[in-house]
C-alpha cells in the first residue's frame, strides 16, 4: 500500500522578517561587545586600584627608611664636629679607642634603597599620566626629583670618603686602624693619647669633614621633602583608591 504524505507548502520569508532577524543578531553581538568592554574596563580598574595601593604601601616602607637615614645623617654631623674639634685640639688627651670608633662611624654610610618597582610599573602602564591622576603624578614626580638629588648626594659623599681614605696614612696608626677596619671590628684597648696630627693633615681632614656635613645637610633636606610628597601621595591614593 502506498503511503501518501501531505505536502506542506514552504513558507517564504518576508523582507521585514529578514530585517528583524538581522536587527536581533546585530543587537546581540553589540550587547556582547559592550558587555566585554565593560568587563575589561572593570578588570583594568581593579588592577589599577591594586597597583596604586601597592604604590602607597611601598611609599610607607620608604618613610620608615627615612627615619633611619635622617637619624644616621644627624649623628654623622655631630661626629664630624667632634673630629674637627679633636683635630684642632690636643691629641695627647684623646682616647684611642673612642677616636678610631668615631672615625669608623663618620665615614660609614648606608645607601637609600627605594621601593620603586610598583611606581615604575604604574608609570609604565600610564596610570600616573591619566587626566584623573594629575595631582598624584605631580606628587610622585616631586618625590622622584628629590630622590634623584639624594642619590647624587650619596655619590658626592662617596667621593669625599675616598679622599679621606687617602689621608689615613698621615692621620692614623696603621696597627690600630687595621683592627678597626674590619667587620666586625677587632677590639682595641682604651688608652689616652693618639698619633699627633700635623696641622696640614688636620686642615685637609677638616675640609673633608665639612664636606660630609654639607652632604648630610642636603641629604636630610631631600629626605624631608620626599617625606612630604610620599605622605601626600599615600593620602591621595587612600582617598581615591581604597
């Protein structure tokens, strides 16, 4: 027996239906595009927030370093004044242990090591040049200005210390110097009286100690300036990106 299937006439779409389907497809693609852009924007905004919070954290770490470096520089100025007075006084009344310990503390230095990886990354990503961050960019740029000056002063002090080292043969007793110029230093006995310092050597050393005092003065000035702009940056980041 033959089975007959009814024939269903094929529906012919109208132009309006094609237009509706196109509009729906276009709308879906467009909405998807905008949704992806919004998602990427929110993700980038969150990354920016996290990075700038790290910048604030690193600046706080720098502030803690400043406390040490400022105190160290203030102590160095006092040490230089003591050595200048000693050079101009009676060396027969100077305790040798105190003298050599004072020399070692005076020409010793600690370099400032900035926590700047996050700041460099934020700058590379353009976060600090965006219009909304002009104030933060200003604070960071001022911080970097004084940081560069501070590093220059470290280099200048290093040269002054090299000059002092060349004068040590005329300024110290090698047997005692050799024990102190160790890490850790070898104990030397207390004894009143040190090698007599001739006036020419004393004058040269005094000039170098004055140079170290100047370096410390400028070092402290840079630290104070960096502290101001570090605190301003931290406050601004905590206000805008907490």
